[in-house]
C-alpha cells in the first residue's frame, strides 16, 4: 500500500510500513521514514511506485487546461477524487487523480482551497479581478525588463523621467521604476545618480544637490502662494534721525539700521532701528502662516529662498530713501561712553543710506582708525559707534586677543558657465572682527539682550537663545548666554529673515502697546514654533555649508588647482587656507594641530561633492599665522 499526503505545503508519496488508524509510518523514495497523520493522507494506491506517481502526475498536470477545469467543475465545494472521476469519465487511476489534484492546487486564482483535497470554484468576478492583476504584474515585469535595458544602454525611460526627483532622493521600492533602476545599477555597478547622469538626466551637479534640499523642504516649490497684502501701519510718528544700514553688497533683507544724535553735554543718543514687519503682519494672517511654515530665509552661494515674498520684504526693508516702520531702541550714552538709559519706540524711520562693506571697509578699518579717517559720509558716526562698541564689548568681558576666524563671500556669476555647468564662482576672504563687524555685532547684542530682558521682566513670553557649557539652544526661559556674556538673549533683530525674531517682535509690539501678547509661555503654538525652528534652522545651515563646500570644489576645478596648502585640524583632517573647505586626508602623518601642509589634489567629484587629496610635505609656520582650531558652536548677533 502506498499513500499520497501533504506535508509542510508539499505533496509527498511513500510506501506504508505501518497503519495505526490515526497515523501511518511511511517510507519515502529517499529512504527517509516519516510519521504521517491519517488526516493528511489524500490518496491510497497500490501502483505505480510512489516516486513514479509524482513524476507522471506532474507531467500530466501540465497538460490540463485550467480554464476548462473551471468551466466544468461544480459551483459547490468538491473533493478532487470525485471531480477526477467526472473529468476522466471513469474511475480515475492514481496517476489521473494525483494529476488533477496537482493542477487544482497550482491554480489558486481559479480554485479556492477549502480543506485537505477539497476546493471551491472561484466566483467569476473574483477570477476576472485576479486574472487582471496577474496580467498587470506580467506587463509590469516586461516593463521593468525594458526599462532596465534602456537604462543600461544610456537612455532614460519616459517613466523614470516623470518621477526623477523621487527616484533620486526618496525612491519607493514598490514602484517598477525603482526596481528597474536598482536592477540596472546592479548590472552596471554604478550608483543611481551616476547611472542617471550617464542617461542624461543629471546634466548639472549643482541642480542635483539643490534638488535634494528642495525635494525635502520645499516639495511644493519655492514660489509663494497668493497672500493678502500686509496691513499698512498707521499713526506712527516719524523719527527725527538720519538712519543708515551696514551690510554686504548682496543683502536685500535689511533688518537693521543705526542713527546717532550728538547731545550738548558731549554724549549722544544712539538709535538701533529694526525693521517692523510685525506691525503689518499678524501671526494668524496669510503672511504670518507663511513665515511660520518657512521659518527662515535659506542662504546658499548665488541664491537664496526668502522667508517672506519679495514684495513684502521690499515693503519693510530699511532701504535708502525710504521712511520705514521700525522698532527702535534708543541708548542714552554719556561723554564717557557709558550707557545711562534706554527707550524703545514704534515709529517710522527715515533711512538715508545703505552702506556696503566693500565700499566702507577700505576707508574704515583698524589702520585708518589709527592714522585718522578720511572725509567720507558717516565717518564721524561710524567712529563714535565703533568707540561705543568697544566699550560694550569690554563690558561683556570679551577680548580680541585670540585669533579671529574668517568670513568668506561667495559670488556666483550665473551669466557665465564652465565645463561643470552654469555659474562661475568667486570666493572672497575677509577676516572676521573688523571695526565694522564689531560695531554691528555689539549694537545687535545690546538690542537683543535689552528687549529680551524687557520681555522677561514684563513676564511676556519670548523665545531666547541660551548657552551653557558651550551648548547653544532655544528656550522659552530667559537664561544666560555664556558665549556672549549676557543675562538673556532673545533674537529680535532679523524679523524679515527669521521667524523667531518675528515672534519676539510680535510679543514686544504687544507689550509696548499694552495689548495681550499673541503667545503665552506655555502655548502649544509657541512651543511648536520653537521646536520646528530649531530643527529647520539647523537643517538650513547644514545645507548652506554643503553648498559652500560644493562651490569650493567648483572653484578649485575652475582654477585647475593641483596643489593647495592647508592646516591640520586633527588626525587625517585639514582645513584649506583661503577656502572654507575641510578635507579628510588619509595619508596625513601625525602633526600638531595648526601645522601647515601642502596637499596634492588627486580628484574632485562634484556629484558626491568630494575631493581626494594626498599629503605632499609639511610647511614652515608663518610669523603671522593664527592658530587653527575646530569649529565651535557659536551665535551670530544678526
């Protein structure tokens, strides 16, 4: 006696050694013996041999038309043996019954299993849906195979072109396009970006890196939706001052300006004027929600994505020739440069000039201050403000004896192009901590610290920057900022560029007008804005550093630099001289931090934004060398 049974989802046949009613001892063709439950036995037969039965049944099952089976089988549940008799027209042989069983089992779309050896015909509508799904999968497989061949041949399939950003930055592995790309990458041993670039989909590496950022943070694009115009501030007194701003050549969101009025006793009244979009935009307005969504202006070499629409920026920026709404902090300064008192006003401020670094710094610097300033507009005001700034800086316990870091200005000429794509970059280096930097920084620190303390003392909620043990963080509690040497510090001086500053301005305006502030200290909206700003602002800063790194590599390629000098930061890590670019150099020997070295540029990969460099030699230190250290977390006053 032989039996056909099911075990672990497979059909097996063997000779019965012992039949114990509820279970059988069975020997398989391989010689293995198994204990089989009687309930799992589907067919008992004497001939042919077990191995031959399965071989013949599998061959015969392949010849059975499953559509014909479905048409002739009963609508009610049936067993395979009874159906085999109807199909064969006589009592089926063991091979005929087994062949039918295997065919029924192999077509689950046509026949639904209802138990051991029992089936039920699939309803027509369910069968049609299943067949349609099967055909769709078959067509998808064919499409994937076609796309793979096109990609390998250097042609971008139309399906891939339609979802290119998703394929590059967030591929969905359930999509056929992603499956095709992964298969083609495996066959060609190329990464997805490299393969797509070979297919002509990535002609510009700059757009590739920018696109990754936009895909994540601006999925709907960078254009602004239609918004209601800001409210025109009414009833503001016009300040009796001649204000001027100090910015670099490319600044259009001019948040701050200054004024100085000499007093008869030899002192002066210093005005720190901050643009006041908070007077025309409310938190629940279209523009307020837009600022809440963007949280900050995004900066990168050659471009920026503003927090507010250009027309709104133009309305509130402190541009020359305008009388613009502002929140003004006036400092009463004695002849000894001691601050005697302060006052905050909401007013319209006449702005008479926008001074630019590249125009003023050749005339106003440490050398000209020591030898005597030439006669140029605002020379007297700048000198007096700088003298006040040095006193304010000393009052915070700050000194300038240590090395000063450098700032780098990236200018991209988009009207020109190189072999790497549109844009020729120029990178200008300037030491940080010039008299102009000191002047602006100290007056911004005074404004942010003074208004932070004002809101703290009035128990009006605000968002503060705090620093303890070197860690800078945002908080709703007024806490010291150890790096700046102030008791509290609330960013308030850049409301056109940062949502945090705009929030603090709304709170300050409400306080000055004796109105209820828009936010309380424990409001969910304020806490959410704090959390979202901190995360987004850090991401924007990382993106800016990444794009500066990219343009440094473009600059090296433009100049065809084969060798550069650098300073050691730590093991295998250097920072280039005259460029804000940090490189990992595996061949670097053990050297002291700050040591100067010469490197050979071996390759630059703009797609991965990487540079391979090789150590050539150590260089002697220069007499004017500043120590080079690791970047530490710091705050910028503006």
